[in-house]
């Protein structure tokens, strides 16, 4: 069993997570894998990106912590799903500028969702693993939603 250290004081920055997510999302195959995770596995792209980011930070979450973080998505998750469906339905009726406005608003809601995740994360006592030990947050999340086949693409391998 890995030796874990507890973070007594931490404050993950919303902007650092946003920047990581934005950069990672546009790596080869990641965008397509995220859309597959969302469409076919009913997963949360922001949650998957958070799990990946925490893995890169050598932080491991317990099952309870993952569950509590997923619960924090509820206020915005339904809104995002409904908004995406509306945006797709309206796409044929809109010009490029109108469609871009809808996408920009969706991005604001995505950013709020990331803010909520980090706010909840910063209230938790977290465990660190040493850099040579893999954190398995993303793998556990993908397994829980039946999306292990997407792991390599989500990791940008």
C-alpha cells in the first residue's frame, strides 16, 4: 500500500485548474475522448479533468471524497446538459456569431463548475502519494462509469 502524506494546509487555485484543463483538452485525441466520455458514458468532462489534474499533482482521493466532489456538480450539471441540448437543437437556425455566443456562455458555466469543484476540494483533507507512485483518480473515475477504454486518450498518450 502506498505511503501517503496528509495535506494539512492547501489551497488549489481555480485558475491553475482552468489553465491545465484548457491546455490538456486540446492535446491530440483528448477532446474526442472527453466528448465520448460525456456522450456515451454520461460522465463529466470537468470531473475527469480534475481527476487527471489531481493525479498530476500526486494527490489521491478516497471513494468518499470522489463521491462528495461529484455531488458538488449537481447544481450545474443538469443546467449544462440542458444547455448543450438546446445549443445543438438551435445550431441549424443560428449564424456563426450566434452559435459562438451560445458556446461562450456554455464555457462560462463550465468555468463555474470548475470553480465549484475547487472550492469543495479545498475544504477536504487530502492525501499525497510520492511522485514515483501513480495516483489513480482518473482510472477509478473511468472505471466507475465504464469508460476505461478512454484512459489512454484522456491521458493524451
